[in-house]
C-alpha cells in the first residue's frame, strides 16, 4: 500500500489517477462532485479511468458490478470522518502486509 502525503494542491489526486490507471483501480472520493472533478482531471491529463465511487458508495459496497482490481482512496480523511459523525480523529495506525511505501 502506498501513502501519498502532501499539502493541498500538491498533486495527490494526479498521482491517485496515475496509480488507478496503472493498477486498473477504482478511485474513491468524497461526494459526487469531487468524483466528477477527478474524471475531468483525468481527461485533461489524457487518461481514461473508471467512474470514481463516492465514499458512501464505497462504504455501502456499491461496487460489486465494477471491473476494478483494487481501489485508490483520494482524501482518506473524508472516508474516516464520515462514520465518526464530526468527532475528530486524532491519529490512525496501520499495518503493512505486502509493500509499504510512504511517499511524502
């Protein structure tokens, strides 16, 4: 699993698009509007991607008929904050089982 940690407007979504193309992955992002913007950015960059999923679609498993092989989550904090109902998440821990790559 690769972690892309950068400031706002520093190319995280562009990198997410490139990874999605390289791995036939489905991008997961906030609301439908953000998914639309990701599709438009991919077109501007000359890439064809599958229609991104919203966080709610991902959480509720609405991807069963998609042909992706994996997921790329854009703005992970949106996925984590949704079920916390506005309470702040002060830290997260994760384990790597295969490949761990933190790209800052």
